[in-house]
């Protein structure tokens, strides 16, 4: 067993059994049927929280993770069905209302790939594209949705593949046109962005590696691991952009322009650091610029092109596959039509012990603990839905299709979405959220013991790490929260322990790695599970939703200041600052209303109606930031404060519409005023979105 000792595990399990017997004897199972019982239930809320926290079990979580990672389970394959059945059975055995929702989606798989070097002396070397000891067990390293292609050409090293890197190559007199580019994965560009930049500069194919030892991603530390991933742009099934890919529903053709533009124009494949260094060491031409050597571990000193030739071949198969989302529903007693959603994706490129099944194991343990609470008489005030997504690795496909299918009901009834993907990557707690949920996260982390620091809470170690609490925002598209926030405008949270891990998307993301390196005692798993589950309990059970909009107003002011620093005095930001002031007044007014109603916690019908009205304002306000028409050229993305910029290299990671207008303006001649006008128009759009949100908080017509 992976835990410290068999005797410690036995003592822990016996303790849980005694705790369960004690609780059952002293708190017999009840059913909330009357108003009096419901009032008593709410008085016992702190008691239910205590039961939830004390019923944790690292042994149980490790057992779930072991079972989930017995086999590789890439989406759309037969092996993935085993995890569908396992999760469904777990929910069903706990007596939850359980169901599966299936979609048809276009996925991408490798058929054949090869790579060989051809030297000036006419010798050749075939490079191995599999990971040591993993032949036949897992899918070979590949880039999903990379087109098939062949190339026999010289290589050019393009550093991280950024615009500035290609400008540097031009300054060095290096022509990339007709060459195969080799680039390293960094923290700025997505895989799709790296491939797109190479194609724009005339490359015929691209090789990508993720190097270790830079304090960031460290894939190379583990036996030549290779980072798989998708290179498709956008989210969801490419054949049903903006609507759900249900069986028998409308589908675009694979050759439709809307579909084609989602895929790269040139083929690519991931390679190991060892293969990358072999290629780089054979390059001649200009010297590698000094600024490129900061984290370069290769002995390479030249950027190319050649003289060594690389023979590149990749054959892919795109095919429609069935993907499976699994749900467990716990109906609320007072507001069954208000939904608190907890989600994690289940599919993995390989075994997926960290990504994503550390999160799946946590979700299953939350289900177990919620079922225990229900045996003691707990029923949530609002409905809780546990969501197990499929095909996230291909581009958040499962969650996106489901959100698109349920957009109207989610838009009017979803309270919040709480996401956990890679629950445990290493030490240290991290959180990302929409700002009205910041203080709830802080309050909950003050109730949970830190797994790595004795006698300290998570909040204390979190604050000490950077001398402040650092909650990031959700402008990326790297997990399943994206559809909920950026398309549907639902307040969202994303949680994880540890940042980056050396087996990311490789065949070595296994139970053995987790039990040896990532979290040997599974205490971090217990911590994330506690935070995640307790956040949901508050959102489902607090009479008044624990949303803090004055905190949101403060954060908007910070964003406006950052925008002003970037734009300078060339543009008029007064529309945004005025709108934020209006939002701030509305936020303070609604906070006064919250305090007044919290002081009147009786249960007469009038008060219940007032509470419902207030909760609706708190819940629906985030939708005000949505633009029904979406971003220019990217209509699916509708949130005007948090969303990804179209340009990966944008210096602005908030206000995506403004970020896009800035990027377009940089490509226009300086003497043209069109770019400036377009940016100002996007500023006005953001201002109107903030005003809409303020009006939603006020809850009154103008």
C-alpha cells in the first residue's frame, strides 16, 4: 500500500468506523419534511460541516485513484468506458440520482509517425518516438488534430516560437521558409499558437519539446517523457460550433471552412528532450542569441538551417466518437431549481494519475462524504450536481457540449461552477476564481489544516508563500471552467495543489508516480477534497449566497488601472471608470441588503421571497458581463472581462475584446486611425457590460 504503514492505515479506518457509529447513535437519520425540521437542519449546518471534514480518508482516495489509473483511457476509446462505468457505479451505489449524457464529437488519433535524421556523410538515424518501456501500453506521443503530412527539409531552431523569436531569426539572416521548425514549449504560447506562428513564417512542419530544469515544466526529468496535447483552436466539438453535438443533430462537414480554420495548416509532433538535443547539436548557421540560452539545457549553439535534414512523416485519423459525461444529482429541499455544480474531467492522454484523476478521486470522495451526510439527515438547500466530463484533453469537449445543450437553464439557474482538474501536482495551494467568490475561498481555507505544515491552516501557508493571498483570474482556456464562465457567465472557481509537474501528459503520469513523488500519503488529496466540498456546502446551504460584489468592484478598479498603464493617455478610459463607480455603488447597496436580511433569519414566507429575490440578483449579476454577439471573430467567447485574448502573446490578459483590438491595431499602419477607433469601441462595450451588471445587482428597470 502507498500509505506510510499498514498499522497507521488500520488505526485510521477503525477511527472512522467508530466516528460513524457515534454519529449515527447521537444524530439519527432524519428526513427534512416540515418547516421546523428545516429550521433545525440549518442550525445543524456547522455540525454537518464537521462531519464532512472529519469523515475524510486518504486511504479511500488512494483506492479510487488506483482503480481509475489501472489502464490508459484516452477519450473515445474502449478503455475509456471502464472509467465511465466505474464513476457511474460509484454514484449509483451511493443512491444518488445518476445519469449519463452522451455526445458525438470529432476526435483525432495517430495512425503512423516517423522521424529520421539524414547527415551530410549520407548516414541516417531513426529516432524513437515512444517513451521508454511504454511501447504498446499507451497512445504514442502526438498532437491531436495535427494534419497528416510529410517533409524532408533542414531544421531551424525557433526558441519558444514567439513573434519576437522569428524577428530575431530574420535579424540573423535565417529564412524559415521551407524548413522544419523545432521549438520548445514555454509558458506563453499554447501548442496551437506555436504551430500557427511556424506556419505563418513558412515552415512546412514543426517539432515541439518541453525541456526540464527551468523550474517550470520539467517533463525531461522522467525517462524521456513526451508531452502530448491538442493543437486545435477553440473549444468543443469542431463539427458543432456553438451547439451541442447530439446524436442525429446538425453537423458541419470536415471540409467546411468553419471547421478547417480550427485546425493547424502544417503537421506537428511532440518529441523528447533527448531527441531535441540530438537535432539541435547538428545545427550550423548563426549562433544562438544570448537571451535564448537562459534556460536552454542543450549543448546546441547554432540555430540552423541544417545542414542535417530531417525526414518527417505523420498520419492522423479524425473520426467521430461517442463521449460520455456522468452526473450525480442531490436535489435541494428549498431551491431545487438552483444548481451548484462541481466538475472534473475523467479522460487522460495516458494513465492520468495527476491529470485528471487526482481530481476524479477527490470528486468520488466528496460523493461518498455527501452520501454520509445524507444518512445523518442532511439535504442541501439548493441542488448539487457532481459532473464527470469526457474529452477535456481534446479541447474541453464534454463540458462545452453539455453547456451548449443546457445554456438557457444554466443561464437562469446555475449558482456557481467549482472546477478541479489536476487536484494534486505537488506542494502549495492555488486558486483561480471570479472575484465575488474570493472571500468565500479565503474563509474556507481558514477551516482546513495544511497537509504539509503542522498546526497551520491552508490559509496561513498560502498567505505566507507570497506574503499575500494571490487568487488568479479565469481568462485561460485550460480546463472545464471555460464554458461555464466565458460562454455562459456563471461564477466559477478552479482549485489545485502544486503548480506544474514533471510527468505532465506523459506515459509516466501514473499511480506509482503519485504515490512516490506527488503525494505519497495522499494528504494533499484530502485537503483539496475538503476545500472543494466545503465551498459547495456553503454555496448550496447558506440562506443567502456568500457572494461579495464590493470585492469584485475593487478588482475591476485594479483591472482598469492595469489597462490605463498599458494604454497610456491615447485613449479615453472614462467610460470604464465611470461604469465601475456605478457598479461599486450597486455592490455596496446589495451588501447592505445582504446584512439586513442576514439579521432576520426567521422563516416566514415573505422573508423567504425576499431572500430568493436577493439571491437571484447575486447569482445572475455575472451574466451582465456577457456580450450576446460575442467577441469579434470569436463569437463563442462572450465574457468581456475574463476570457482568452486571440493573440497568445497579448500583454493584456483581461478585457479580451480590448486585447484583440490592440493586437489588430499593431498590425495597421501607424497613420491609420481605424485601430484607435476600434479599441475605443471595445472600451465602450466593456463599460456597457459593467453597467449591465450593476443594473442586475440593483434588480430594477431604468
